[in-house]
C-alpha cells in the first residue's frame, strides 16, 4: 500500500482520530504539569526542608498525585473532561500542604495570597523602587502610604536608622521596642516573649532624629517634644503588615519612645486560652452564672505580667449582649464588643475616679472592671455594694495573693467592708512557652523531681529549650523561634477562693489562716501551677527558675545542651 494513502485510511477507519492529531491538547497538558512540577521541586520541597516537615512523605504524595492526574488526562476518553479532573487532582495536595503548613508555623510566616497584605506589599515595593536597601514603609493613621525617602533625600539615612532598630525586632517576634535615655546614653531595647534585650546603641542626636521621624510617619506633632502623645498606624515590613501603637513623651533628659507591635491582638486572648488550671477554672466558673454575678474579685500581677490581658479575658467570658458590662480605666487598651468602656479624664479635677465609679455603679451594671485602685476612695467605693451588688473585677499591681488582700484592705480602710464582698483573689506571672519545633525531651534526676514535687510519671514529658535544629550536616538556629528556644508566652495563675471559713479568718484579721483554709481546698500555689506546666512540657525548668528565682539569686541556671555541655539560659530584666 502506498505510504501516502495511510492517513486517508486511518481517517476512514476512525473519523475521530483527527482529534488525536491536535497540538492543543499536548500544550495544555504541558502547561498544567510543568508549573506543578516547578512549584513542588523549587518551592514546596525547600519550604518543607526549612520547617523540618516529612519531605519524603510529601514528595511521595506530590509524585503519586501527578501520576494519577496524568493517567486520568490520558485515559479518560473525553479530553475536555479528563483534563479539568487532572487539574483538580493536582491542586488537592497543594491545598493540603498549605493547610498542614499553616497549622504548624508562626502566624507571620503563613501563606496569605488572597488577603490585602499581598497587595499592600506590592504597593510598598513599588514605592521603594530604586531604594534597594529599604525593607519597611509606613502607612499613616488613615491608611495613607508614606513614601520612603528618595536616594537624594537627607531623611533616607534616618529611615535606614529606623530600620536598623525595627527590622531585627520584627524578625525576632518582638512585641515592643523602647528608646529612652539611660545611664550610658540612649538605650534601645526590644521585648521578645517578655524578655528584654538590647538593640543597636544610638547617639543622642541620632535618637532624636529617629523619634521625630517615627512621629512624623504616625502623624504626631514633631515640634512638641514634651507632652505625651499616642497614635496608631501601620508599617509594611519583612514579616508583612504590622499594626503599631506609638507613645512618645519628653523630659529634661530627652525624648522617650515606646512602639508596640500588634498590641491589640496581643491583648485579645480568649478566657480558655489564658492557661488556668482545671481546678482554678472550677473556682471561677460559678461567677459567670446569673445568680452568682456578685461581689469582688481581685486580679493582681506585677507590671508587665499580663494583668490587662487577664482583665479583658475575664470580661470576655460574660455575654455582653445579655448583661450590662462596664469598665472604668485610665487608658482604654482594647474595646470589647458590647462593653461600655469609660476612660477617666485625669485632667478633670471636678470628677475624681471614685466619683465616676460611683456614677457607674448607680446605673445597675451586671459586671464592672475597675482598672485602678490607687486613687483615693476607689477601693471603698468598689466594696460598697457588698455581696448584693454587681460582679466587680478589681485590677491591682501586686506581687501575690497575700499582698493583694493586704493592699485591698488598706485601701478600703475597714476590714469588714473589705472582706465581706470578696469572692476570689487571682495573681499571675507570664512564662515563655517552649518552641514546639526544636524543644528536646529532658530527663531530670529523680531527686530533683522529688524536690520540685513533679511526679516521676511526668518525667517523660519534660522538655528543655534548645533553639537549634540539624539541617543536613550542620546545626543552625531554629527557623521558627529564631534560635531562642521559646515561642510565645503562657500565663501561670494562683486562684484563692474566698469560702465562708476563709472569710471568717479574714474578718478576724488572720490572713495566714485564711490562705491555709484555701490550701485545704486544694488551692494551687503559683509555683505549683508553674511546675505543672513544666511537667506538661509547655515550658522548661530553666524558665521556671528565671521567673521564680528569689531576688538577689542568679536567675540563669545552666542547662545541658544537645552536645552535653552546660549552656547558660537567657535572663531578663522585664
């Protein structure tokens, strides 16, 4: 048979064979599988290795899915049905990896391709075009983009000095940066998981330029270097868009600046995520019931130990749309939906704090939060309604349960008036949480477990901070915690219920016996609650020692590193 008659014979036998000769289908298949292979090999595999996921398992999933998708595309008789099914099959492991990854990495490293952050990043990048070194750009209080100074602008050098402060702090997950006059000049510090560390040192004239520049970006009055000013704005940086809260003030020694990162997000924590022990939750649970919303609950903590966050979380467990909730605060840090927040104006001398609190109590609220008792007559006013009034949470900067009760009774001025409305007393500390990516199991000696009161059965759950991971043949900083060994903070609480026997002891002026009465009811001490978190693997023995070391005692005990050598743990002046 002549060769040139073969195509005609094929078409005569199978008229649909002309479709098999189309070049569109192979092009579409290549356009589908080549990008898939590129994303998996050059992006997802590297990402999985970086975060120490099971690379072999995920590569197997991606390859198996590709094989199945190719088989579907080739074997389904109708190409325009098989090809879309193949694309859906290829998309499924990509979406699965996305969900798996985002559940295990810090929020700032999660994929957010459909949020406004990507668009804002691109806009910021275009604004920085030609200034390759710039990594951040600011947005004003109304969301307007502040352009980075150009190459010939003298402010570009100041902008880069600002980045020298903020970029390392952001990369280390700092919650706050402070610039203030110190003993040896201008000190710049960052607060990471409650531990303060030094940043780049600043000359006085440089610090003044940096503070003025940040004030200008926030829309504050740059010329006013004395009065306290505050503003909220945002920046686009290497970790995405971050909300900023700027506070500045001045004195004879110079200006000070406090810059909080995502302050409102850090203050907003659900009640069940505070870290209360189950026995402590049982003490506080009845206070949320309708018939039990009466009396006073003292909530105490040293400055910087989560007092404000705890106060807002206690309010959040009450339904603001079915009960009347009010607050009286010196400064409103966070507004809760349905809650009537009232800010006291210290400049209005005709309306003292106690008078304004009395006015709130006369409106028959169900729940009240009082954020300050240092002003005259405030404690006496809060105690006045007794056990028949609303449930009142009183926030106090005190070190423990005993000091909180002592200060409360002193501020009220009458022991009986102070003791009768008390329902419970809470005190707390914050501790750093171990990084789940690099923490290592640790077996303390049995005598140490016995001394600390930790059951031997919990020894297998105790972990230590390392901050290092092995990447192929080398050891490097953990990419999740940036080498610190810790990731975030947890609260540790001591909750003392005021039972009737304990109240009788208080009315008799015997505080020690009142606490002993609560202990007979299985009240956990603060250190016991902290050791329970150590036993659960949430924090480390070194962190326990740092937080609870007595004054004058070195709070940096040695911990055994992965190589068997002793390494000092990080201290804190926070």
